[in-house]
C-alpha cells in the first residue's frame, strides 16, 4: 500500500513576501496618479469658482453699467487716514468682492452688510450699513468664509484670517500709490474725499489695470480688448509659514522711501537678501518677525488693501509679494497659487486662462511707469509695459499687441 503526503494549500513565507512586495510597488505607482487626479479635480473646481466670479462681474456691469468699485464703502463722520480703523464706517476700504455678492447667490450676506446690523439680537444697532473697516472681528459678515471665493487647492483656513479669498483684482503693472488710487484719503480732508488732487493725477498715469482704487471703471475703458486683458488673478493665502508669496516683510523695510525703491526696482525685496538661502521660497525669520499675524496675503476678502485683494502684473507668477512693512500700504502683490507651475487668471471677457510661471515677463528690475517718469529713465506714462507679455496682459489701454500664446 502506498501512502501519499497531502501538500499544505497555504502560502510559503517567501511567496507571501513576494506578493506583499508586488502590492507595495503597485500602490507606490498608483498613489501619485490618484494625487494627480485629485489635484486636477481641485484645479477644475478652482477654475469654475473663478468663472462664477467673472459671470458675477459681468452681471454687475449689466445691472449698473460699471464694474464693482474696488475701494468702495462709506465715509467716516470725520476724515481719517486709510490705515485707521473705524467702528462707524468702512472708510472706503471695501473690495470689489463685496459688490458682487448679490450676483453670486450671496443675497442674504449682502442684506446683512447693506443694512444696519444688530449682532447680538438685543434690538440695538451695533454697526451702520456697510459696517466698520474690515479688520473688525466683531462684524461677522466680513469674517464669513465664502466657498466661491476659495480655491480648493489652498489649505488655508480659520483665524487669524477674517474670511480668506484666493481671487484678487488686477491693478495693472504699477503699484505706485495703488492704495490711494483716485482719492486722497487723509485725516483732515474734506468730505466726501476730493478726486481731483495730485493723487488722482498720479493714479491716471500709473494705474493701468481693469480695476483702479476707488474709481468707477467700465468695460469701455478696456481699449486693448476684453479678451486680451486680465481682470483678476489667483493668489495663495498665507499659512503663517513665511512663504515669500504670501507673507509680508518686516516693518523695518518701510524706512528710507521704500515706495520709491520699489518703483525704481520691483525686485527690491529680493535684492534685500531677506529670502532664506536654504529655502529660497521662504523669508528669513527676521524678515517676518515684526509683522502682525493678521496681515497675511488673502486674509480679508472684504478689504481692498493691496495685500488682501489686489494683484499686479509686474513680477512673474509665484514670485514674491514685496511689502512696504504693513498691510495698509501700497504693497506690490504678485499672482500666486497652490497649483503646480502657474496660476489662473480671469480675463475681462470672462474667460479663465492658466498662466505658467515661465510666461515672458520682461525686465523684472525695470522701473515702473509712473507720473514723474521720464524718457531718460524709460518709465514715462503711456509707454508699453516693461514687464513683457505678462505686464501687457495686465494693462487695459496701452495699445500693446498680444501676438503670443499664453
């Protein structure tokens, strides 16, 4: 009689290890593809949000025959400086995003803002219509997070921001006095603020974007063509990590006429050497040490100040934003995003384009165009943008011909 030994049907240790190794390799190959697919979906969602904002701007223009004003709001009882907080008025500090709220299915929020507000429900008015200046945390409408103003790829959330935004108005290719725009807001001024002083004259010469601070703008002002002109750009919001694109440099750099320094050289902040040599995308600790934690890029969607909701087509996308030391100054704000390799822009005709970081951006150290510019220094009013295709896309009426794909 023959006896047969029945084999064990299980795996040997070697076979099991081989299977685990194969599964590990497959997972390693699959995860990047999954991450890429997720980012592609987030990027598409970001583009859709931006598209909705573009439609809202066009619907606003159809309703009022003008663009929403970037730098609108109420006057204080007594004129105060633009950086001064006010509990009784918005001090002409409201961004274009406030005006488009009713056209983005945010009518309920608009009703709260456009009427006196009783925040605690005791029957007593706590804030006037259009609220206080936007940094007031007690005014809940301006602290509201609006998903349509956010890019899903941006992880920034919560305090110290008061309602973040990833979409900012394009002010063109010069940041000179962009906070003042066409209005001279100073303590002791007459009310309402005059619009025919030297600041307005300088603004007309330097501010060549679709949006101009405090000014009533119209699509007919875009002489270069709506499809050739950027109306708004994507910006990354600050995460408190010293990212050069989103953090403000220290107040120490506000000395010695830094407004003039940046006008003469937009790469001035980079040339100061305040970027970490080991991590070029980040600032050194000294560069951000004295800046308020509440002054990050994109922190207040309701505030028109350049740090929060304005952008310039000067430095190429994802270059640094150059601060004058505080969020309430005429800072140079660059376009930026959490997407790989570029940023979304909203063209004035409502189209969404993805602009790569490598777009032709001219001489990044060329003087900005401004009122006192001369032919000798090649920064005179009316010249074509010194910042190449990128700068040309940001100007509304400089007669540049867009002859390249972007």
